[in-house]
């Protein structure tokens, strides 16, 4: 693979935080940065976020499930055995 070196300047604390974050997601810093650069080039924009945001579809499903739970609808279990659970599912 043909590679080029890209040097950036940052403070030591930021570098250590980046190394720790990369380790959390299971990537070396270079792979993490390459993925980020490629995504920026592909999308033509830069996004900064550490939080996952549910899609509107998922938000609707969560809202429906919360309403079901509040009214006791579609709530099953706990079950004493796997057989009891399967029997309930087959109803």
C-alpha cells in the first residue's frame, strides 16, 4: 500500500485523549483518522459528535413501546422457564 505521512500539531493532553478514544473503539489512531478523513471527503462536511442520536423511526418505536409499557399492553413475563416463554409467544 502506498502511504503518505501527515503531521499535525496538538497539545500532549489532546494526543493522549485521542489515543484513549481510538483504543476504546478498537482502532489505532492512524486508522481512526484515515476513516474520519475519508468520511469528510465523501460527505463534503465535518461533523463533531460523541453521542449516538436515534433516527426518527427509532424514536417513534421507543415512544410506542413506552406507551405500551405504561398501559401494560404487549407486556409478557417474567417466565419460569423457556418452555413457558415459547408457549406465550405461540399464542
